[in-house]
C-alpha cells in the first residue's frame, strides 16, 4: 500500500510533468503566433506602401510584438529547462547531419530572419 508521502510525491511529479508538457505546447503555439504576426505585418506593410507613415508604423508594431513574443519564448525555454532538471529528464537527441539545430536554436535563427525582413521592407518603403 502506498503511504501518503509517496502518493503526494507521485501527484507532485504528475503535476510537474503535466506543466512541462503544457510549456512545450505553449512554446510552439507562441512560435506559430509569431509567424502569423509576421505574415500579417509584412503583407499589410507592403500593401500600404503608398502611405509610408502607416506602413512604417505597422512594421514598428510588428517588430515590437515579435520581440515580445521572442522574449516569452525564451522565458518558456528557461521554465522548461528548470522543470526538466527537477524531473531528471534527459530527452536530448544527438544531432544529425539532417537535423543540425534544435527547435529552441531555430527560434534565434527565425527571429533574426523575420526582423531582417521587417527592416528590409522598411528600407524599401522609405
């Protein structure tokens, strides 16, 4: 029979694991939101290029929103790392030639490319 302390430990582990999986889903949902924001910002800024002020304001808003989401992604990454340490999870996969980057490393690359596209479109509009 399981005593109360073991049951509490199991429930605590279960709650932390559930939160860990939730953080993973939240990370990818925010990444998808980042993509939608960028598609909207680039499309609307290009469509309104005849009105430069509005177009540039949309680009600035997109850059700010993208940076805020990026910092949220990094916060999620820190929380997930902390939880994986607490839960003693080792879910790392060795790198392969066809998969040289991890998902969290791709976010740095992705945000850099998207912000570069924002700035390039801004210079094109000016």
